[in-house]
């Protein structure tokens, strides 16, 4: 198959730095999510300023700077899908970011995983095409390399309940058949998404740090699909707390020692939210 023809030549015909020069003062750590509504609410939570705009063929991707307790963060809305997401992340790292916290929803393959529960992927099953252009062909790839222990400890210290396991990353949301679902569950997958394995491959190829996590949304089984909270706005408070968790961890991750927000009671709020999962 063509996807097995990996070429590790670091110099491609078109490279991220050909289109994006490093931007002076660009934040070293960035936070991104896939939901438009979550992204807009994150902007509304904090003072922000537009610092750059990258783009794809049919959509502009504005990048904002947030300053939270003197810590600068870049914030942008990542496009959905492995290829589009990785292309924009290439731009972000070319501009000067060193670390990225990326989060979004996932479909769960175990109905016991409740809505908005935190899920940390440790490995991803590579059922998409983009990752094969960054890393040699294989069935799965390690995720959150270099940050998994820190993020897990971060959640444990705050008594934030979470689930850890494999994610099935697929390009074909309308081709998640019962046979494929059964096979992916037998391979150890507890959830499904559209970007994770490709993002992990990018991190490995470029040598960058990415903390990628999910919060549970719809439930897939071999018999039916339950949208649950995927397309409703009934639990915005819970989703916003996930967004605050991402921002708080980004600030913590940027410091060599423990760092807590002085202006917001995030730890108390998050504990109250998540220790029921």
C-alpha cells in the first residue's frame, strides 16, 4: 500500500517554515480545542488580543494571546480531522510554540464512561492517513510521550477522576462499522476520535511536546449510537470546567515548579466537578 512507503526525508517540497516565519514574542505554550462554542467561551473568560492569523484554503484560523497570572498562552480553534489539524499545528510550532495542550470530545466505546469524563489516551490505533507521512507504518502509536506522567499526576493531585487507555483514530466517521468497532475494542480501544494518532505522529517527527486529552461525549456500540451530550448545550458548565482544566495545566506545564492560579479558584471548582466521575 502507498501508506507503507514512509520517507523520513526532513526536507519536504513545501515546509511549514516556508510559509510561517517565527513570530517574535509568540507564546511558548498554546492551548487549543475543536469545538467552536467552547473556543468562543474561552475567549470570553479572559482578556485576549489577536496576534496572528493562519489559514487553510477555505477558513482563517485566528490565534489569540491570553495572559493569565502573568503567563502568556496562545489560543486557537483547531480544525477537525487529522490532515487539517496537523497542517495547522505545523504552522503553530513554526511560529514559535514549544508546547501544546489540545483537547476535545471523543466517542466512548464503554457506556460506563460518563459524559464529560476526562480520558487520557496512552496509545492510538492509526486508522487515518496523515500519521503515515510522519512515522513508519504500524497499527498504533504512543500518545502523550514525555507528558503522560505529569498530566496523570496533575489530575491525581487534584483528585480529578479520569480514564486512561487506547483511542481509535479514524478518518471515516460514517464508516465506523460494527465489525471495525468490535475489532478496535478487541485491540484495547476505549474511545474513538479523528485526530489523535496523527497528532502523536507529528509530535514524534518534529520533536515537540503535546498534551492531548478528551472529554467523553457520544457512545458507540455495535447495535446503535447514542449522541448523549455531543450536540446539546445542556452541560456547558461541565464543558467549561474542562476548558479551564486545559488552561490551568498549560500554565502549570510552563513552570518547573508547581504553579497555581491566584485569581481563580480552579482547583476547588475542578475537584467539585470531577471527583464524581
